[in-house]
């Protein structure tokens, strides 16, 4: 390929957008769009920029997630969403892992095709109300009983904002299980490099021509920068 | 004081005993004594050795805990129990801290005299069934809303054994809140040096003449050794 000049190389051809805290504030009521965000998505599309949503959303299947976004006025498709659960299914199949799921009940259908008998790993997502004392102990006992505990975490966020306040994110529960079992989780989702690489591949734009926009300094900005992307932190969502 | 010879200095005059996993296996049913342990306590007393229970038990007041032990056949008194909650109350008073409690409901009476209005710290114990999603989020929101979050943890155990299986201990939940709030907890209870020093003071025996006996390699053995005590790990309780 012909070498491009520095100016061209730094041109922007695609945007990766975080969703929760950028396009809408999530919540038990389904969440509410952030003012101006649907219009911003329309302008991005009109400008010819490629757009991919890069989310650690694990409280719904991608299909349900997209239905919700469309109902809020965001013109996006399932193919435009990169999310941890499909990435985790890929990893599970590759390594012959049979998960015990500690995830949100609305995410369970994403794992419908995966063998879950006699689990040899735990997949942890933002289980929300499923983060009960009993469920955490059950996941812990399965892990500590494995010869070599395998903990796969759908993200490592500290917390996020819902319409009724801040909530502990999956990363906090991941740390609890890591500590109890003296194991290090494998993180699928932001800020894992492989996750951003998948999103870029789906976007069809190289890292140096893409910008990641999010509200989380670690998951969004740090993760994208380690992949060679530029990144912007918005002051909505959990920004404090 | 006259210098004592090495032989005398290494003589044993007192024992610190962990309780859960050493004297009995705890459980929702109140727990069951470990075979031979009540007899062992009788022999220790008959031998003239001083005895102090050094426990991270935070699922009951000291008074209730001693009633339970006595009902199981252990001849011990409240003064012979060093436990985290009284140590925490001492610390709270010293520093003018007003706690939000995330502890077992049976421990709450230990904090009856402490001002809990307008909390400026969180005290975390092994809350067991009180470790709900809502309660964890509440403690998290209080901490993250403080100008300088103060998290006091009644122990940092990874897990313990109950009659119906292993359970996540307070340390796992401590790690979750530490990570979410980017704060380091102050640990009251084993393996804190100050906690062993209190137990030794109550025992009235210097560190070099005391032995700690427990089933936890970090909380019991490591903590005691850092205080200059010898320590033994038993193969009951959570020993694997």
C-alpha cells in the first residue's frame, strides 16, 4: 500500500461510541436518552463517518439492546454493536469451556447454544439483582472447587450511573471473586485489547483513523489508547 | 527486669485460639463443635496455660458468641474473647467517626452507643444475608460520596467453612468496595498487628511466650508471626 502522509493517517473515518453514559443513562425504568445524543448520531451518519457502538452492556441481549435504543430514537443496527457476551461465547467455544453463568437474567439467551453442563469456568457479568449472597457463594464454591479456577468477566468497570443513582459494576464483584479464589479473571469486553480490535474490524477502519468516545477513563479511554486509537472522555454519565 | 535465658524466653505461657474452624464449624444451624476441641480447652486450662480466644467473629455480639460456645461445652468467658467489633468501636470513638454499618444484624447491638447519624465512614463486617445487592450499592454510594472515603473492615478473610459449605468472607466484599471507590480499607481484626497486640495485652503474656493456633494461613498464622508470636495452622476448618 502506498504510504500515506501524516495528515491523511490522522484523519478520522470512524467513531466507536460507548453507550451507557454517552447516548443514554441506564436505569431500571429502561433509561433515558442524554439530551442531544440522538441528533448527534444522526449527524455522524450524515457526515459519512462510520459508526460502531462499543459497549460493555451485559444486561440484555444485543437484539433487545438495539430494540431499546431504536425506541429511544437511535438509528442503529445489531451489526453496529460490539458487546462482551458474543465475544465470550467465541472464547468459550474456542477453549471448550462450559460456563456457570452469574449474569443478568436478560443476558442468558446469548448463551443458549453453549454447553453449560458440569461447568469448568464461571462467566461473570453485571448480574444486578442476581448479585445475591447465595449466587455469589455458589459461583465462589464452583471456582474454588476447580483444579484450576477459570473466571471470565464481561468487563471490569467499577460503577455506572443509573437514573436512580450509581451502581456497583461487574468489576467490583470480579475483584471479590479474584480475592477469594486467589485467581485473576480474564476480562472480555472493554478495556481488553482484543475487544477493541474486534470492534475496529467490524467498523472496517484502522485504529489510527478511529476515535473512541466514552465516559469511563479506564474502560473507554485507556483501553482505546492502548490499541492505538485516540479517545475522548465525555462529561456525561458517571463523569465526576 | 532480669534477663531470662533463651530457653525460658521461648517457654509457652499463653495460647491465642482462633474459634471458627478450630473449636467449631460455624453454620446457619449455630454450628457444631470439632471433635475433641472442648476437651482440649479443658486440658489447656488444667495445665495452667493462659487462654484467649482471638476471633474475627462478627456475626454475633461477644456476649451472644460466648453463650453459644458455653452451650457447646467450651468453658470460656466474655473477657477471654478478643473480637473486631469492640476494637472498631474504640477506633470510631478515638477518631470521631460516625459509621454506616454493613454488618450482620446480630452484631448491630455492639454499636448501640456509637453515633451513627450523618455517616462519615462505612464499617464492613461479615454481613452474610445482609450482603444484598441493594445494601452493597448503598454502602458504595455513601463511600463514593465522601470527600475522603473511610472504609473500616472487620477482618479481611477470603472465605470460611460453614456446616453447609464454604462462604465468602468479609475480605471479598472489602475488595469489591476498595476497587469501586479506589480506596484502601483499614482492617480491624486479624491479621492487624494492633488486634493481636490487644489480645496479648488481655492475655497478659508477651508475644514471645504466646502461640496462636488457627486455620487461616493469612489471618491467623501470618498476623501472629508479624507480632513476634509463634503460630500453628490446624488442619480443620477451611484447611484444604
